[in-house]
C-alpha cells in the first residue's frame, strides 16, 4: 500500500470549471499530488448525447489511468450524472467520486426533509441528477431545479462580484423569495458556481444554507482515502492537462483555481 | 437557369445564432426558399482548431449541397473567418457568402476612415477577422475589437432588454465612451448580437452607426442573386436541420428567428 498511497488523485472535467473542485481538494488534502485533465477541445458536454459523453469520459479516464492514479474525481456534473457507473467499472478496483452524490448528501445532512433549490446548467437540470440523488437519500425532501446558464458565462468572464453579478443572480432567484417553494438550502450544482457564492448567498436570507459541491466532494475524497488507508503525507503538487486552448485554460482556470497559471503550466494532450 | 433559380439558399451556422441571418434573408428575400443547418452537436466552433472547423464546415456544406442549393451563406463568424475559401472551392461554381465581409464593407461605407468598434466572441476577435477585412477595404480606418462572451449567453437566455442587459452592455462598452478610441461605428460581429441591438445602441451616442452583419449579409445576398439572374419569385419556405437538440433549437432558435418553432419543425441530421 505504501506505493499506492503516493500516487496522485486524478481529477477530470470537460473544461476549467472542475478547477474549483481541484482547489477544494488541494485545500482539504494539501499533501496529495493532484493531476487535472480538462477536455476543453470537446466542451461543453451538456449538449452531447449520453453515449458520446460516456465515450469522452472513458477516454479522459484512460489518460489519467496512464499517469497512475489512486482515485478518480469526476469534477463535472454532466459526466457525473451520465457516466459514473461506467467509469467505476473502468477504474475498478480503484474508487471513483462524482460531484453530485457528495453535494446531495451534504444538502440532506444540513437540511433533513429540506427544501432544496438546485442551481445548475440546463444539462444537469435536464438529467435531474441532484433531484434523484436527494430522493434516494431523503424521500421527504423537496427539490426544485433552476437552470442558470448566465452564471456560467458570468464566472468565466470573472465578474464574480459587483452590480452585474448581483442583478443576474436576483433575476434568477427572486421568484424563490416568495410563493410555494421557498428553499432553506441552495445547492451550487455547477462547478462554476462556487466563484459566485458571495452574490448567490447575499440574494437569499441568512438562514438559507449554501451547499458547495466542490468542497463537499473534497471532504468526501478525504474520508474515502482515510478509510482506505490511502492518505499521503509528502505530496502537494498540481499538474494540468487539457485537450485544447492552453492560453484560455491558464487565464480562466487561474481565476477558478485562485492561483496564477501560465500557458506553460498546461500540457496539451490528445485523447 | 429557370431551374437553378428555384433552388433554395443554404444557410449554415454552428448553432442557432445564424438564425438572425436567416431572419434577415427571409425579410430581404421573402420569395426565396431557405434551408438552415445548425451544427449544434459540435458547437462552439470558436474553441476548435482551424483544421477541425474547416472539416466540420465542409461536412455541413456537403449536407446542404445534397439538398440542391444555389447559394451558400456561412452565417457563422468563426467559420467565415477560417473556412470561407475552402468552402468556395467546394461550392464552385456556385457562390458563397460569409458574414464578415458584408459587415466590414457596410461599416466602411457608412463611416469612411471611421473608428470601428467590433463586438464579437473571443474566437472572432482572436482571428482579427473584421480588422483584417476592414483594413483590406479602407487602410485609413481604425479598428478596435472587444470580446463580449456574456452577450452570447444573454441573447441565448432571451434577456434582450431590461436592467440586466443594460448593465452588461455598459460594463463592456463604457471604456469606449472616453479616452483615445471613441468609435463612430459599432459592428455587431456575432450572429447573436442583433437581438441586443437596442441595449447596445442605447449605450452609445445617437451619432454612432450600428452595423448589423445579419442585415448587411442579407442585402449582399440579394445583390448577388440579382446580378446573377438567380432571384426567385415563387418560394418563401423555411426548413431547419440541426445535428443535435431539437427542443433547445426550437426554444432558443425561435427567439432568434422571431417566429415560434416547435421540436417537430427541426430535422435532426448526421454529418
């Protein structure tokens, strides 16, 4: 086991959004080596067919397996919703974590029988990934799902605070401040949205719990590695691979990671 | 020539944005049959390599050639910038029109030696398509190019008027209200942006000319067909093909076209 402990954790996303998950993993597990792969040449996954998404995710996983990884984190809501079981077979006996299950579990734990509002992309909402995951844990929970595509563009543009961010968030969520469904839990169900935590939180009352699936996924990864005796204590490196666009990856990804990246930090790979 | 006159005009885009061009063509040429193909399965083109874009555009053109068309309109700025010459060879001797050249020509005509601000996607700005096209016609012109990705999301969300649209437009363009480069012409250099003409125009002074490349492309198509004796007088039908996502195409595309579309109006094709 000594050797396996020292292997990196592989993190996969269709683009740069999963870097919010990488950031949380790095904070939660500062002594683990992390290797990230963004399939930027084929994003967005959300508009692709499930068969294509599974195939792409399988190719990305194979590339990470070549590096030798001890755990795969699928830091992409669409791939988590569509391809998690396929990737578990491919990685067997090594573990695979998606972002949807930890986020759903954390929401239920914070608000049993709660009223959960899922903010996500159109693709994730269409798959009802969080609704189904929450229903599987807490049948008494109420869930509503809201597609918020503009928040993705907002995060990628880096306008994460200020008047424009506030106006857009309010336009999406003000309908949930009164009426039949007033949430007590708001799930950031897209890897881009942790960047917008501040304007989202301030659009709701203080007693609404904000669930960040990046940090809940990182906490779940720590628990899983600890229980398997696979925690490492001498790493901490970050590696970045992408399938296209090193400059854009560095510029936008740097914001998501909260750390300056340059073009030279990104290795372009073929899948 | 009688037979060729009656053939439809083919219109191609990576997604639904080109429907603003289709709308302008239908207004300018109400007696022409129009057939539209959106390569929605592979959008966005802007992040792909030039070789991939050329290949995809060639496949889309071949599909439209199968329908029998008399003119191809490339209603996609990225494909116009990257693949126009390749597509001209493929369509030869039939004509091909892109969106960049008519927009650039109209801007120069309206404002000789002008100061042109091009609002476009990051991809189009990176290719300097409008800057180079304008420089080729009017070497004394000044051009600045501004990537405005949020405007794409704004148009697709349908928030084309109101406080959010105004706040976003102002955040982009207010830097051009004073300083060294104050434009007297603003080019809507993305097929999505004609939907946002109102908030964009109102963010500038009244003496700034707004150039809509959708309507200038339609005007150019009419001139070209007229001079070739290929104008039809008994058509007017619209047909829609897409490579994925009929529901989303109908919903978002309907806004771009300014006409209600249903899922059943969209034929899903393989390229």
